[in-house]
């Protein structure tokens, strides 16, 4: 690194998977790579989210890899704390800021109001920011297409390349031309080859001086997308056959659309029964509309995408915005599939469905995404028989199934494929966005691929030449 380049890891470091935020100081500028929300225990997460380790007014720009809340969820808080610089993202990511951040603000406000009514509110439940702050983020956002170089300032250029993770996701190729030339690549979250809807990853090629790379699933292999689809069909058929409901906690961005796409395909193939599918998430409804607005970045090689221009619409699916309509699902007696946010079961409408349906042994909680430590979702996956929801203890009799093949994160084989596609050499790498076992596995993978200097940064740790 040139002496005037400094990198500090303020999130998704030290064994954490949420709160992605890395501060780059170069060419006289202070640039944030992502500004994500910490997720987990309410009090601990609130304390960390509400504390910035730097002056937001002195940040010159934010470069965003993608629109998942653990990568953008603190942007409104930055604005509330005085940040007023540009926020750079791909056009699809920019368009996703609206539904994602407004929903995050509304969830915080609703959860606080609910706890106030029950006499359980405390400092840890106070909203981190308002809807006004979320709207202000959109005013600062700049959409930059894949493959177009743009200047953060003189001697500091950036290019977005396809990360293959979710709609609009990007890896960041950043180059410093002041003094000794330096190339920094931030992987963002790396996607998978062969997933429906989203195009395959296209890593930037050539020598890399500094690599910041995620490691979420570096210690395991996923089911294939075909295997995951087959397992989902079998689970739905079994649960519907016994008169139950399938509850699917799903990220409203990416996972919900992938599930809708696959359920549409399975219905066309007559591999699932004629059961109503409720997408019970206003944000998922809004996000699906953003998918419709950006057909140019969808993967048109997929069979269903070639057969129809409306992959997210078919006779079984119902999109639920209205809260009253959502509440009616709690009294629904017939079998159903209910897809609701949040993906880690920490907030949103999925909590109401769990409270009402988890005690029924006929039902199934189908987990299709990563569950971070200290989240309700992790406790469900680990077999907890009692779930604490809105301050109440709820007995879980519902079956729990986990399908890993729906992960939008690369597994160890795909991470190796991505690293090899860089071409190298890679002079130095920093492993982030993974629990300890996964980070160590990623470090071992990088060393096996010839990277001699590999770091597992701690939260708040800085590196410079």
C-alpha cells in the first residue's frame, strides 16, 4: 500500500457476518465501502448501530456493493449524523434503496410502538432513524452502470462488476493512481453460478494489491439449485398433504424473488399441489417491482425467463401489502405457503406468523437463508423448542427444515473459482463477512491459491503501508 492509504474495518470483521462497513482513506479522501446494519441481540445491536466510530460529516463518499440491509442499513443513520456526500451504487441497487430503507425505518418505528403498548420498551428499542432520513439517502444516491469507470476524486477511480449475488450486486474495483499505483478489489457478497434470475459472477481480472473478500460459506458446500428446488417441492407436498402451512422467512430482496420464480417453475412442472402462495411483505412486493424495472440485468439464459416475460406472476401467487389482509392469514384454516420477511426472523411479519403458527405440529418452518449468531432464526435452526417473540414465550411444535441450496452466497468451491478468475497475483488479502471457522477456511483457501499475506481483521483494526 502507498503510505497515504489506510484501511479500517468497522463491521463484518472479527468473526461477524453483519454490519458490513470498511473505511478507506486515500488521496485525501475518506470513503466508506458499505454501511450496513448490525443484526442480533436487540440491545447489543442497537448499541453498535447507534454508535459511529468516526465523524459522519468527514466522510466524503460511500460506495455500496449491494442493497441487503446488512450492507446499507446504516446509510440513513449516517445522513442523520451529518453525512451529505454522494452514495455510489449500480442503478438497480440505487432503486432498491427506497423500499429497503423505508421498510427498515418503518419496522423500527412499529416494533417500538408495539413494545411501548406492552410496557416493554427501553432504550434498545428506540428507532435508529426515521423515514425522512431514509428518503434523504435516495437524494444522495448516484446510479453507475456495470463496467463504467467513475472518479471519486482525482487519482481515485472505481468500476462496478457483476457479483452475481442479488439484483444490482457488485464487486468494487478501485484504483489509486497517486504515488505508487494501487488496486483494491472489494468482493462485496459473491454470488453463485447457475442461480435463477441473477447473472453469474464476473470477477475483475488482473493483479490485485489489496483484496477484501467475504467468507460466509467458505467452510462448506451447498446443495445445487436443482436439488434445493426438488427438496422444496417435496416439503411443500408433504406439509400440504397433512393440512399444514409452510412458513418461509425470506429476505425481501433476492430470496423472495428466487422462491417465487422457483415456485412458478414447479407449478408449471406440476411438482407442487395447487396451494395458494402468499408473499406477505410490502417490501418484497415493492422489490419485485424493481426487478420488473431492470430486465436488462436479469439472467435471460434461464428456461422460465425465456418462456415468459412475467416470471413473478402466476395463478397461485398472492402479493400482500395490507396489514389487515396479513392478519387474516393467522386465521387461515386451509394449507398455504407464506413467504414473509425478515429472513433472520428478527422483525417484520414473519414474527406474527411464527407466534400464531409455530405451536401447530402440522406446520413447517422452512429456512432458506443464512442465520447469523444471536438471531431468532439461528435459535430456530438449532432446535429451540421455545421462541421468544414480542416478549412472549411461544412453544414451537412446527417442524423445521433447512435448505442450504437457496443461499445467494458462494460456497467454498465457488469462492475458489472466483479467486482463480481474478487471475492474480494477489499481494494481500483481508477476510471479512464470516464467522471464525469460515474466515479461517477462507484464509486457508487463499494461501493454497498462492496469496502469501492473508489477514483476518478484528473489528476496528487498521492497516496501512
